[in-house]
C-alpha cells in the first residue's frame, strides 16, 4: 500500500493537500457578522449625523444669508458681519498653533527618546491630564491669573515692535487676542503631544539602531530616522489641534473683550465665531438667531476643511512601512 507524503511548501513548512471543508466556502461566525454589521452601521450613522447637522445649519441660517444687507448686524450684509470674526478665529488659532507645536514636539521627543521610562510615563500622564481640564477653568485662569501677568510683556512688545501692526497698541487689562491664543496653546498642547509621542514610539527600532551604528549621535539619529518617519503623524496631530482651537468657545469668550477686528493682537477688541455665538445665542431670536446659526455654518465648513486636510496629509504616506 502506497502512501502520499505531504509536499513541503516554499516557506519550509508542510503543505497539506486536503480540500477545504464545505466545498471551499468558509462559514462566517456569528460574532464576525455582528461586528461587521455594527461597524458598517456606525460608519453610516456618523455620515448621516454629519449630513443632518449640515442640513440644519443651512436651513436655519438661510434667512440671514438671503436677507437684505441693512437688516443684518452692522448694516453691511452677512459676510461683512462674519468676516472679522472669521479672521479673529483663524488668527488666534494660528498663533496658538505656532506657540504650542514646538513645545509639544519637544515634550514628545523627550518622553519617547530621552527621559527614563518612569519619568517619561509620569510626564506623559501629566500632559494627558491637561486634556481633562474643562475649558471654562482655562478661561477663568486666563482672565484672572494669566492676563494681568501678561501686561508687562504686551507693553514690551508695543515699545520694541510697535512699528508692526500686530503690536501697535497694548491693552492695560490683558484681555487680548494674544492672551486667548496662549490659553488656546495650552489647551491644544495635550493633543499634539499625545499624537507625536505615539508616532515617535512607533519608529522602527532597526532604523534607530542603524543610524547609531553608523556613528550618529542621539540627536542625529532623531533628525534622520525619527522625525522623517513621524513627520506625517505630527502634522496630523497639529491639524487636529488646530481644529480644537478653531472650535474653542468658553475660554475665548471669557478672556476676550469683544470688539471690531484689528490685526493688533495685543490690544482690546477682536472676536471669534464661537465666542460670538456663545455670548449672544441665549437672547437671540428671529433674524439675529439666523445670523448666529449661519456663522456656525461658516465655522462648521472651516473645521471640516481643516480635518479633511489633516486626513489627506496623514494618508499621503499611509502606505509607508518602517520595515521597507
């Protein structure tokens, strides 16, 4: 009686010749079907909610978008009304991003590659706790503690850089766009730090060891191996932080003294769309309510665009593998 020996496969293992059970069809388990259906339902639900929010904002804000110019606050039309607040929102968020990004990336590098494990975990835990602090607490801290102590710096900026429109006239109270931007920088710091830290920790160990084996110092290894690998992830975290800063409401509303927008970030005045909505929505009615909802539509489109850009940047190198 002859027996058929199993043939070795290309990987050095043993390949079986038994046909799959059930005529070649793999029966899906109930858990797989439930999980797949739940995931599909959740994805569709998110898209549906997003579409319903957009429809609601367009529907409720349309009266303000189509109303005569003289009936809108300011008497010059809706876009003249919302444009200064849109600029204030973007300027405060960009300044916060410029202040927070270097600090966040530095903290992430220190935690992931320089600090001893115990100290790194402690610092990471403390940074993550900042995300749990309510925005109203940040706003009160910025108004009563930080703003008065920032006045000397604002005076120094006016005295030395007053020829620039950004530092033309400082405020005596500290309730400025600069103060709000610094508070926003503290608020978005945990987001950028957490994302950057996780990306840096995923750098392939082989890349780091190869750089060190070639004689690179610790910083040279980080500059040539860690930062190029984690660059897209850091940019994605920065864009997520920008989205948080654009939509922040209470902290900015508490700190700022609303007024006409100017490019002077150390003076009084200026306003943002979230702060405008938060301060005026409870008493608004009629066309005024439509104005605020239409302003919310503009903010919705802005934050949606920021998140789409962040997703595009992250996916540009989605196929990159550290093992390649």
